[in-house]
C-alpha cells in the first residue's frame, strides 16, 4: 500500500466519524435548516464538493449566503421545501449566514 492511500483512509475515518451519514466522496452534502439552525453547524469538505441547502423548516423562509474575499454565494429567499446546491470551489474557512435569521451560522471548511 502506498503512503497516499493510507493517508486517504485515515482522513476518511476521521471525517466519517465526525459527520455520520455523509459518505466521503458522495456529493452533495445535505445541510438542513430546521428550527432556524443549520444542521450540522460545521462541515469539512474538499474543494469542488457540493453543499445542498435544504429548507425543511415548515413554513419559514431562509436565505443562506456567504460573502468572503475569495468566495461568495447567495441562495436568495429560499421557499419551504426547496433546495439549492452550492459548489465550494475555493479552499478556505468560511461562515455561511442566513439573511433572515442572524443567529444561524454554518462553519464550512474547504480543504484542497
Ligand atoms: Cu434562516
């Protein structure tokens, strides 16, 4: 076994343990917005992977956005039952916010 393969397996085990249910390499990762919270509140993905923002919060609107120097997106007002996919193409540590609920925060760590 080459070193690279071993390294990958260790990484997979760590990520799998932290984020059960999100299979490594299987895109997209689903982010729930139920009860005015992003769930999970923190996620680690690789560059080029996708987060799927699902509004599963009853009758409430949500509006996820990110504004950083190197990367930004804006889902617009998101209707209940809808979903928006966002590809994170730039490595970095980001905080996604909701334009409607200021307390909603999602930490996104995009590795190379
Ligand atoms: Cu919201």
